[in-house]
C-alpha cells in the first residue's frame, strides 16, 4: 500500500493520514457492519494508533460484539460516515474503514470475517474466510 495514505468522511470534517503498511487488511461481513454501513460489508485496515493522524471530531457509538465485548464505532457527527473502529482489548490499535480512503485502489484484503452472514452474491476469490470473529 502506498503511504502516506489519506482519507476522510463524506463531508470532509474528519480527515486522517497514516504511514506504514497496515498490520491487517480485511473485510467484515458481520450483521453489525452491514447495518452500520448500510451495505454488504466493511473494508477495514488495522494500524498502530501511533501511525495515524486524525483531524476533526468523531462521535462514538458503543456497540457490542457477539462476545459481549465493547466495540467503539466512530463516525462523523455531520455526515454520519463510519470512519474508525476501536476495541478495548487492543487499545494501541485503530481500525479504519478503508472505503473512506481517498484512493481505495490498493486495498487488498488478506482475510474475510463473518462469512456466515455474507451476502450470497459476494465471492472474494483467493481471500481466506472465517465464519465468525478472528481467532
Ligand atoms: Zn463528515
Ligand atoms: Zn463487522
């Protein structure tokens, strides 16, 4: 992935940039990602929090995963675009919704989560899947 990578929400109030290769590039088909995005999935990259610079304020919605653990879904309060996800078990990490990249052309998922709730018409060739959460 070419970095620094830049991106932001639909209205531009929230902007970010990061350097360094993401530690993870993934697609999530879970029902909560579908509901939050109004779409079939989330495209996610995971990065050390220290690698990401953020401008603008996000609103945090505290969601819960199937394990009951909190999932902080952060979105722009003006346009509603989901931009970041944080989890308390990985406080030094931040997950960015890769659909908000200015240039999404070099996003390359290495794994897909929650294939159990995947849309039938989505087929990602060569991307290993797990039926639920990672691990
Ligand atoms: Zn916005
Ligand atoms: Zn998900």
